[in-house]
C-alpha cells in the first residue's frame, strides 16, 4: 500500500513539473526595449507563431546593438550572419570578434613572389588587436613602447602635415565627462608620432566628441573598434551609431575642434568613411545626413557662416551629394547638388575637404569623394569677415535613422599636398553641378 501511495505522489510531482514548465515556456514573454528601432521589431513579433523566440532574438540584437540583415541577405565587411536557433528568429549581422578578424590574416594572406623559386610566400601583417567595443569607462592604457613615425612628406608646395591618426593602439575614447562643459567625451592618446589626441589646431582646446541629446548614449554613441578597413585588412576605426532623435530634436555626436584662436587659415582634411546602406535607401524622400561642417563665430546670432556636406534623398528616395554654404539652416548662400556621382554605401570611400578662407571671390570650398569632385565653390567662404569658430571634423547627424558609420585614417594639412592633387581636379577646377 505504501508503495502505491509513493508512486502516486511521484506521478503527481511529475505532472506538476510538466504543467509549471509548460506555463513558463508558453506564457507571453514580457521584454521592454529602450529604443524605437527595437520596439518596432518587437511589434512584428506579435504576428509570429513563436512570439517568444522572436522577442528573444530582438533582445539579443539590442544587447549587441545589431541591425537586421539587409534585404539582400549579405552582411557588411567585418560582420557575420547570426540568429537564434529557434523558429521565427530575426537574422542580424554581428560584428566579427577579434579572433574572427585575426583568422582572416591566415585565410586571406597576401602573396609575395620570392626570387629564389618564384613560389608565392605568405606575408602576414604583424599586428596586435585589442577589443575596445565596450562603452564603459576605459582606463588609461599602458604607454606604447613603439609608435609609428611619420615619414617626411615629399611635397614641393610646402604643405605641412598638421595631424594624422588611424585610431590604432594608444588611442582611446575617455568616457569621463569633461568638467564644466556640456556632454563632451575626449579622444586621447597617440598612434602616430608626433601627433596626439585631442586635436589642438590653431590654438583649439578641449576638442572632443560632443554628445547632443544622446539620451544617456541610447540615442547615439561612439566607440573605437576593430573591423575590416579600406585596404581589406583588420584595422581599428571609430564607430558611430545613431538610433533615433531624442524628443524629436537634434540628436548628434560630432567631433568638434573647439575654440579655434586663428580661424582664417586654409585647411585640407582627408579621411576614410563607410556608411550603412539601410538608413539612406528606405525609398523615403527628404531624408538627409551629414558628416562634416564648420561654423564661423556668431553663426548662432545670424551674422556668421556655415560650410556643410549633406547626403540627401530625392523624390524617389535615391541618395545624392549636397555641398552648401549658408547663413542658417533655412537660408543657403550657395549650394551644389551632385546627382551624377553615386553615393557609396556599405563601402569605404575617401572623402576630402579643402577651403581657402576669404570674404572675397578668391575663396574656395572643395569637396572630393574617391578622387572625384563633388563640388568646387569659388567665392566667399565666410560672412562679415568672421573667422572659423569650430570645425566638426566628423559627425553623425540627420533624419535618416537608424544609421551608423566608421571613420579611419585621418590626415589634416595646411594646404593640399602635391601628391594628393590630380589632373582631374585641375581640369574640372571650375566645374559646378
């Protein structure tokens, strides 16, 4: 009799465990998402057969700040396809880990012929990579024993290199707030001797990443991470992502070269940039984003000048270039719209900016992409003789959200070096679109 009672009790326990497990497994999963992008994906899960699986995949995506895989099913370089192993999971693109990237040095080696037997020999790039994808405060790194030293530039027009960096070892984002300032975070350190962050051109001070309406870095953030560079080799680059406009306002994160003391100098800037494709190819019109500008003193008062680069979308949602000088955001002084040169998306491209500061007709504002002239304005590059107050060397800002980008290999010169001048520019130096 006791044996029968014991068996009944065990059976009841088993039934109870099954019921509780089923309840836990199939009850509606309650997850709160902090950004509109992931909230929208979560709403799509309501129509899925396996709602909990779908929500779990969105939860994972938000945790690693990943985007849904593009419609073509192909991830960007430096990313790999990932999903939950259950029905109705979203598929997203995950950043390659440092180990994954280092494996490419073996799986995709550079071939070099030897003079002895003319057989290809493997040439492996000797480099150490440190994962800096965390957004938490980064401690001061140990001093780098050996830095890359810049070779003397062979220029015949006395062009002087003022700054150079590739965000490599020795450069980091200091997430501590700058005292007695707005929400600024410094980039610090040095990877190319003798240049170092923060940039102090023309007497500038306290230059840094300016978090504007960032919603505690949920709306926008920046970090240095390892990815595949424009030369198809692993590199460190600055990654920026904007998810939404906080309170429908001007959320952005520019790197500002601040409080310039002599803002009447010529300047030439070049760097590599890679933009995502989804944000600007949604087939919506009147979208825009920008990644460079400068403002003169008193621009906010209405008596200054702004030079700015845009990527806009036309009435069919097709992106195009837009180069502009203005009195304010509603009143342009001049503008150049270029719809002939395609906007590279999901690809690295070289962008170059040059200006000759002037209140007269001898002023110049040149923008090039991949050695092609986007716009070349001749005429005033200021108003009322106002000097440049600050330069947004790069930034992520605009209505096309969510969006992301990478920046790498920055050079700043006092003028265009001969080695970077091309016949194409000389032939088209007065071309306007």
